[in-house]
């Protein structure tokens, strides 16, 4: 008898919006075994599964779903981890809707299989059990330095360690994890999950050196020429915040999203004075931008005690780059959206603190090169809103330190390292991947770049 599949995903249990807007606990609570098995039953088990093509790290999606369907969760997580070193993270923060789930055949007549939720379920099951079965190849005698412990660096390091290479990660901050630790809030990605994934990496034999700024304490050239490393992978990310260049951006109370989220996530400002880092958030907060980082900043501001939080964005709702799930969660929690609006100046009081912001209304014109309709200002539509805090979340540029201090490393116009499809740079023995190459993108795309680079580095090392 044919199984009558539900057209919609089984809903993810979540904290109530009124409760969660006042705490930093995780919003999505995860599937139970019963829900996971029911959701796995929706999979059509296609002969030509398009979902696999949509996964940047090449997870065998139909196979792991088949195991969940049968209740064999150990085999499911082992299948995922053949390709993905960070499944508990990917299950939470990947934009599955535009990748694996975007290719799911079931999505043509209803909602696709909740691949991300199932991946998270399998990964959380393993983390709760505390088991990890990983085989590591015999030592090759080759040493690889990985610069940066964000998603690209962690993935590259894990894959190379499994192949038998001795890997050392160099991290500038005092804890590893990169953007996973400093950028993504606790309520979306609990830091204990990131820490457990990093602990698993150490079990593979990866050494992690924190508080080490490559480009200052050591250079890439020194790693290769003096420290005895056979190859280097650069995954330093896009940590240089972009600003709008409008009057008033230097006032007190104006943050880059990078600083705002780092203070909160990494330095635990929300637990002040238990932790040393304070953060001043007024009653009215404006967040400029409408990507995932902007949603993170807006939702964080609410949890830090702001009474009103606005997302200010110069295009319409249809053009907002954030995930629909993030926009939906922000709205549920009470974030207000000021669309087709752009700030022209930030206004300060006599003590140099933000007190208001002047904005201009826009309308949508013709599409630009990216296909998004270009916003056109409406003359004479200026207005002023009272705000105490402004968070600028309009993107980041690649971190310039490593490219500036490495000989023979070619960079693009925006400071990104030039690399081929496998991450090979113009400097012999050096690969790069993630946001330092592409500019700010997604966690899973950075992981995909780390995976490709690891494969290429392995071939290079074994041919030497």
C-alpha cells in the first residue's frame, strides 16, 4: 500500500516567542525520535536524489534518512560524518531551503523533507550519547598549518587529520570556533554544541593554538620556510566590518554588528557583571541591514533589554537576504521592520551619544545585476526617528592581515585572496577558502571550501 505522505514538514518544537525574547536559551528545541522517524518517512527515496547535489559538503542524504526511518540513529550519524565534520552546527545554521531541501523532489508539490532538522537530530543524539567512531589513516609524516578556526578551517583540519596528516590550527582569539563562537548567538547555536564539535576534532589529533595572530606573531612564510609545515590553509574569514559612510557613525552607541555580537556571544556581555564585558543597549535600537547577521543583532538587542528594535532596510521584504525562518522568528519576538528606508545621518546629543537617526524613504526601480530591484530615493521624504543605539549590519570584508604579510599571495580588488576552485592560491603550498576568498557567505559554503582544499592539499602532499 502506498504511503500517504504529509505535504508539510512535521513542525519543529520551539520556545514560546514571549518567553524566548527574554532569554538566550535555544529557540528550536529539536525533534524527538518519534518525530524524526515520521519526518524521515516522508522521503521518497528517489532513484536520482537531487538533494545530494545541493549539499556543499556532499553528504549522502538519502542513506542517512533511510537509517533514521529504520530507527538506526548510530548508522545515520556515521553516514553523515563520512562527509560532514560539524553536523550539529550545520543542522542548525545551514540555509537548507536554498541547498539540499531546495532540490528535494517532494518540495515541488508541498514542503521538502526537513533534511536539516533530521541532520541536527542525528548529531544531537550522538553528542548526548558521548560516542564518536572515527577512523584515522596511519601518519603520513606531513604537517599542515590551518589559519583560523571558523567553519572552513575546522572542516579542512578534520579532513586532513583523518587522512593521517599532523594538523595545527592557529586561532587569533582566546577560544576556537571563529564566527560560530563570536558571530552566531547562543539562542540559535549554543556554544556547548560548538565546543563539543571542537573537542571531537581534538580527538582526531588536531592541535589548536589560540591567542596566535598569524601575520603578527608568525607569518605564513615563516610557517612554511622556518617552522617546517608542508602546506598552509588560510581560513581567516571576513572580520572587517563595512560601514555606510554617513555622518554620525563615530558617535557613542553606534556598533558594527561584529562588535555587538562578539561582545554578547564570545565575551558573554548578557551575563554582566558575572563576566567582565558590559554592553550598553538603549530602549530603542535600529539595526541597519536585513541579512542573517542583522536578524541576529536585532533579536540579541531585544534579549539585552531593548523595548523597541527596528530593522532598517532600503529594499522591500522580497529582497531581504536573511533566511525566512530568521525573519519569521524576529517578527514573532517583536522586531519591527522599516522597509524601503535608508539612514542618511545619525544624530548625537551634546555628550556625543546617539539620540536620533534621519532616514529617507525609497521605492523600487529596475532590477540591478544581481536581479534584485534597485531602490530609488523619494525626494523630500526625509524623517527622523528617536534611537539610542545603532547597529550597522551591512556586511563584512575579508580580514586583510594574512594577505598583507604573505609574499606572492595575489588578492582581489576587495582584499579577498585569489584562489582556484580547489582553494589553491598563487603562493606555492598555500590554499585558502571560505569568506577570505568569497567575501561574507554561509557556514556551509565555507565548509565546502575547506573540504575541497583538504582534498587538494592531500594530493599535493602525497605527490611531493
